C-alpha cells in the first residue's frame, strides 16, 4: 500500500518522466534574485550592478500556490544569492506549508546561526552549498570577496549544528580545479556529499564574461568525468530525450526569473511569459508549446558520430552562437573525447 | 487514529504521493508513494478511525476479493505509525 523509496533518485526520475507524459509541471525553479554578495567571474548571472526588478514575497507565494495547484512538487529556490534578500523568510515560510519538496541553492556565506535556526523550524528538504575552493586564497580568488571563505565555512557549520539536510557542490574552474581533492576531503570531514560541475555557460545577458579564462579545457574536464562514477552514468544515458534537447526542461520543469518571467530553464530566456499576468495555466502552456516547437539539432550535429556523447542543447547553442541549433565547438571537442575514452 | 496533517497528498499521473511539510521534514527527507488502496486508507484517516473500521470499509468496497486484508492493513498502519504519518487520537 505504501512504497518506500529505497532508491530516491530513480523514483524522482520516474516521476519526472511520468509528469512529462502528462504535461505536468512537476519541477520548478524560482530565481528569487540576481543579486549576490560574491563576484565570481564565471557566473552566468553575475549581476551585481543593475539587477532586474524583483517580485515581492506575496507574488512568489501566489505563483507557488498556482504552480502547486497545477502539479508542482519539486521546488528549487535559487539566485543570485537567496539570503541576500532581506525578505527571504517572508517568501520561504509560506512555501514550506504548501506541500513541496524544497531545495535551497546558496553560497552559504550569509547563513548565520540565527538563519540556520529559523530554517530548522521549517526545514527545507535539502540545502546545496557551492564551495569554490579548499583554501582561503583559492576560494577568494574565485569569489573576489575577502573573508568569504570563513563565512562559507561558518554557514556550513551552522546548518550542521541545526541538523539541516545539506550537501556541497563545486563549480570547477581553472582557478580551483587543483583543489578538488582537498575539497572532497573537506566535504568528507563535514560528513557531506560533494558533487562537481565543470561545464560553464556564458553570461545569459550577453555581457562579456571571464568564461574563456575560467573554463577547464575539454581534456581536463573529460578526464575528471572518467574519475567520477556518477558522471560515467550520465554520459551513458545522454541519448534519452526528444529531438531538440535531452533534459525535461519545458516538458515537466520550468524556471521563473526574479521579475516573474517563466522560461524553459535558467539559461534560455524564452518564452518569457508572465504567469502573474496571464495565469499559471496559460504560461505553462506557452512554455510547453515553445518546447515542442524547438528545432532539432543542425544537420551537422545529426550526422556527427559523437552525437550520443554531446551535451549540446538549444540553451548552449543560444549562449554560444545566438541560434537554437548550431554546433558548439567547445562541446564538439568534449563529445569526441568522451567517445574516445 | 488519525493522519498527520503536515503530510500533503499530491499526485503525478496515477501515482499518489505524500509530501512532508513543516516539522515533518525533520523526520523524513523525501516522499512516500501510495497505491490505490493506500490512497483510499489515507482519505479514511482524515477522521478518527480504527484498523478494524478501515478493514470493514475496504471489504465494503472490494468485497472478499482481497486476501490477507486484515494483515495488510495492519502492516500498512504500523508503517504509517512508525513514520509519524498517523497518530492515536
């Protein structure tokens, strides 16, 4: 009568796939702000100067309520840095009563004992903290903010002190990749899992970014993947999906940006509809329609012998070429190396 | 006994899920899936009800088709109690 999920990740994957078949928006990301107290050169948002207007807490709660009525279950709150909003708890607390599996994405540097205590009263399902290095020197070289390494460590410790389910992830760049082993050791000492990411996308507002100086070479990135058993599984399953892209964006998941625009994902600013104006149902319908209309990969990609190993999607093409289907040379090299391994 | 109202029932396709909210997240980082009978029992638990009454109501619905009904209901309720999803009133 009840089925205990021994394997949580496969269950969630199955739910996402079932939801996609039904057209149910089971997963949503709310980007509460573009503001951040750090200044990482590789960040795809990095809008410290002129952030977009931000929705008020009542609007986020209205959106969540409507999304919940249409089947939302897995909700991610992210930024920018979510705790840079002074009214974060006005948004967050009502969401914890609505029946969502909530994940908070944060850099951890603004989490004080008081904030951890308030979270513990109404805990999220999970908090994911991004770690940018294992030493003060490297961490702050990435974030550009003196003192941020200690603050991050304090934030992690505060979450642990209050038994809040947490995990670490790291964004690997040329500045911090040499500290990967040390970061794994740090995570291990805290008793936390560490996941790694290295495929960095350009800034989504089209501004110049430090991405070329930050990105790992395709050789380094692929060799790191091979050392990570979870990544090997991802590579093995990469061919699943529809023609235009392989993830479930726009089929069972969506993103809503700081000013309330609903898009396929955080990296592709389309269709940019506003559920607060036209209603959630109509907005989700637009997202699904936009997804269905996305073009398949280019003929070059379709003929490519490395296609099954390539992470390209419309968001990657848009970010790198301004089109929705053109090949992305950086990813071409990665796909070739993955196949050759 | 009665269900713990901090668990919210939701569905994906034909799957029924129970999602912990508020303080229940401390006890459970995840979700529970229910089959059709489990979902029916969850609805019965909205009001104070005993195991025996649940079995009687299920027999009214399913007749005598379901074997081991008493044992199955008992095991299920014990699981719910263990996971703080129901409590004695």
